[in-house]
C-alpha cells in the first residue's frame, strides 16, 4: 500500500509539472509538450495532478477535444478505484 501511495504522489507530481512546463512554453512560444504525453501522464495515474494544473493554471481548459479525453480518463480511473476498493 505504501508503494501505491508513493507512486500516486509521484505520478501526480510529474503530471502537474508537465502541465506547468507546457504552459510556460506556450507563453514563450517555444516547442510544446505533446498532448498525448500530457494525457499519458494522466492515464498512468496523474489525473488529479493534471486536473489541479488545469484549474490552477487555466491550461488546456478551452480545447474541448483535450478536455473530453482527459475527463474520460478521469471517469475510468474513478470507476476502477471504486471497483477495486469496494468492500
């Protein structure tokens, strides 16, 4: 259980950091982080970090195709979480 908590903390930190880096690069007109990489970090368990970054930074909130994919990943993860830990 400790490993799972550490993993979730780490992947959410990584996801949040990727969103921060992408936001800064967007503001400077530099090469961005691919959306598939942002979504992959979220898919691997970093959805909370991605969601916090989207809310705090107002980043990736206007692109509907990204939001649809992101929220689909989040819904699947919530469903899996409650399915696995339901007792």
